[in-house]
């Protein structure tokens, strides 16, 4: 069968110490320090073998994520930009929905024909973090499309416990095609939900929320903030296309930080002006540019405010801790989306019409055109690019 495969050279940076675990497993904890000269190609890959506790899915919609783009893009030394857990070669694609084709003999709650979306974090359920309700910090973590084969392929086998039915979305949208696309947007939406409401425990309705970076995670953060009762949502974005989409998702104001600088202003100044000097109850970092965004967030925190880190970047950010002490403020780090009711809650929000992320889909490609889809994603002209089958 066909699959979109990323390959790269294992070539650790001179100043990176490879651990014994990394050598043994072939996985890089900090991918951007290990993998060099990545390539992406549509290739022939083996069909997945179905285990007793798995379901075989035919992916019907799969989003192109910023992480996929960061696999492909490199720095001046040829190292890929994605800083997280990776193992290559791998079929990419982790934001997806699909139709159940076959079920393993131990599967009880799913049947052929069911419409599902899936978690990307493959947690074991047995290690200490999993047993202590931290599945996203699983010590034996695998990630679909990062360390094991993903959904930009004709078929994928997934453990049944990671699958969530989205039949209710077909009722909401009146179309299986639209339901599959909405289902594929569940994963990035749950990433934002996990960060904002599970990790940071939300904000009080009536608080002001800012979102730095309006890619798909940022769009989801805006929609969720609107559904949760934010009084004013302020977003920061440089792309004209994404600026308009951010407004469609519910942002009250979208500002270009580059233009603010040209005008002698700054994000912190704009936030304080727009909130009458109160500041933001919650800042969402979805840009992956903490050296530039964190100082602006820090200077515009409301009393008791929260900074939520979702964007990924392999760099340290300057933080003035005194400001957090005097403002009773906090920083929350988040990765993943599993556990805590994140997936079913997001699906229910979609099925009820409280949030609708489908307007951010601006381009669609077939699996046969998936390499072109990755190339287009590097231009950052789209909201969400979707691979359809």
C-alpha cells in the first residue's frame, strides 16, 4: 500500500549527548538535535498486521500538522526543526479520522463501518505516570506519525482503546464527508483543550484571553475560549489568511506584531490598552516562539493570570519570576491530549455546535498528492490542509 514516508539521517549534533535509551530504541528525544537531511516521499509500505486488541482503519481525512512541516524543514546545518520524540523512517499523519474496516478478536465496542477519530499518544497504561493519571507523560510512549506509522496511508491499525466514535458528527453536519473532516480536527482541538482546561484548569468566564499564533492549535484555542465565555479574545498573527480565519473562529481583535513594532507599539501595550489595563486572564502560546512571546505575555498578565505553553521550540525563554510572584501568576506546560475526558468532551462540543473548526480547512489533497500538500504547507498560506480519501 501507499504511505507518505519521512526518512532522515541519524547524525547527532556534536554538543548533543545521545542516551543509552536513544541508542537502544532508535528514538530521538530531541529530534532537532539528531535527525539530519530529512526527505518526504510517497512510497510503498507494508500493510499493517491487525492485533487482537486493534482495529483496522481506512483513513478518510488527515490534517497536515505543523509538526509534519517541521519534519521537512531544516536549519542551516540541515537538521530538522521538530524538537520532540521521533523515530524514522515513519509514515506521517496523526490528525485523522477513518472508517473501521476490521476489528481484532478482543475488540468489543467497535465494529466495521463505525466512524472514529483517534488519539495520537499511544500510552501503555502500565508505567508509573500512566497509573498516576499522566498518560501524556507515559514512559513507554509511542506517537502515531512520529515513532510509529501514521494515517497518511491507505490503512492504519490502531489500538481500540485509543479510538473514539464520531458518528454523532455525521448527524450534526448531515454529511459523512464533513463529519470525517471535523473528526480529523478533533486531535489538534484536544491539544488546545488539554492545555487550557485540563492542565491550566481554565479561566473564569468574563476573563480576557490572548492567543499568540493562529495555526490550527491557535484556532482551536480561540474557539474554545469563546465557548468558555471569554469576554475578549485577542490574537496575534502575521498571515492575512490566518488573520481572517482567526476572526471567523471568534477572535475579537487580531493584530500583527510586526506592524505593531513598526508603529512603535508592542503586543503587551495593545493587550493592556484593549483590557483597560487589566491584562489577560490566560495567554496561550501557540506560536512556538517563546523568546519573543513570553516577555510580552509576562508584561500583560492579569492578577492571577496564566500562561499556557502549547507551541514547541527547542530554546530557552527569558522569565522574570518576580513578576509571577507579585501577580500570583502561573505558567503551565502541556503536551498531548490523552485522558481526562479530553477527546469525548471535544467531540460533544463539536456535535452540539458549540465549536466548529471546519471553516479553517482551506486546501484539500488526495493521498497521491500528499507530497505537494507538505510543500504547500511550508508556505504557511493555509489554515488547515487536509488529505482526503
